[in-house]
C-alpha cells in the first residue's frame, strides 16, 4: 500500500509532536523540577525546567497580551501557512519537505505546551567546557533545529545542482 504525499506529511508532523510530548510526559513524571542529573558527566545533563518564554526564556517577562501574540498567535499563523505551503507546493525536494515537517511538528508541540501548561518543559543541556554551551532545550527544539539544518542543506544542494546545469 502506497501512502499519499499528504499522508506522509501528516505522519511526519504527528511523529515529531508525539516523540516530543512523550519525552516531556516522562520528564514531568520522573525528573524533580529544578534538578540537574548528569547523563554524561557535566557535558550532557537532564533537567526539568518550565520555560514561559521562547528560546532561552526570551519573552518570559513580556506583558501577558504581548506574550500571547508573540508566542501563541503569531507562531500558530506562521505554522499554519507553512503547512499550507508544503501541501500545495508539489515541487519541494525531499530534504526541504522533511525539514518543514520537522519545524512544524516541533513548533506545534511547543505551542501545545504553552496552551495546555502555560509554559514549555525543557530538559536537556549540553556544556562542552565553555567551548560550546546550549540553553536547556527539549525534543521539539531539536526537531526545529534539525528541520532548519535540512532546509539549509537543501538550499546548498539546490545551488550546487543549479551551478552544474548552467
């Protein structure tokens, strides 16, 4: 049985949402809020932090109306447009399509948290001794970043192909 393109799009988005929500459910149930548990020494640690803002807590001190607009309404509209775009644009290459689906899945998962819980649960942290250090993040954030990486890769791949053909 061959699945349609739109079915694959929906399945990939739902998969991203499900993996994120399952990991957050486990963290909320099993990890003490505010704790820090080493996974790989101090390099990779597990936390349970509620983030009422966006990336790295930005916007958490905004007025509630502004936070509603910038962290719920605007992202919902943008993600809705991206879904429309990937469904209607049949010429997207596979990398771009998967990238957009990962971005939408991660975005929807975090919006869901903001609606249901009033904040987003973050739990992973990487610190490579000051050379590279992240904020505390979650699987939805990883999905969005992976999707952005795929879009960037697809863009470079497309440019390379266009240079070869011209």
